[in-house]
């Protein structure tokens, strides 16, 4: 699912979620979540889908130690940052 989120493949992310893939999984070699990579790449629809399926924006990535808000700030994704803030109000 990480690669699908990274490339912005919304349908493949949907497929993985339907198959029960853990939305918050951090692979030990990649050390980040699908949510964080989709934020970094600016894939807004993927971010929305992952959040709707329970992605936890407060999880800090193993690799960089950043949560979803910090990732959105780092990559200057103001639209996604606003979405995260609205979701968690």
C-alpha cells in the first residue's frame, strides 16, 4: 500500500484497504506510513481516503520522527495541513 500511496494510485490504495492492510503500518525498511508519504507527495485524495479509514496523523514516522502535521509543514502542503486540522477538531 505504501507504493500505491507514494504514486497517488487511489484505486490501488482502496484495494489494499479493502483487503485489510493496516492503514498505520510502518515497514521496517521504509520506516514511514502511507499517510506520511502521500502527504509528502501531495496526493490529497489519498490522504483523505487514508484518514477516512483510520490513519492516525499523530503517529511519528520511524525514519524522520515526524507526525502528519510536521510532514505537511515540511513539504509545504497547506491544503493538506488544513484538512488535518479540520479532521482533528
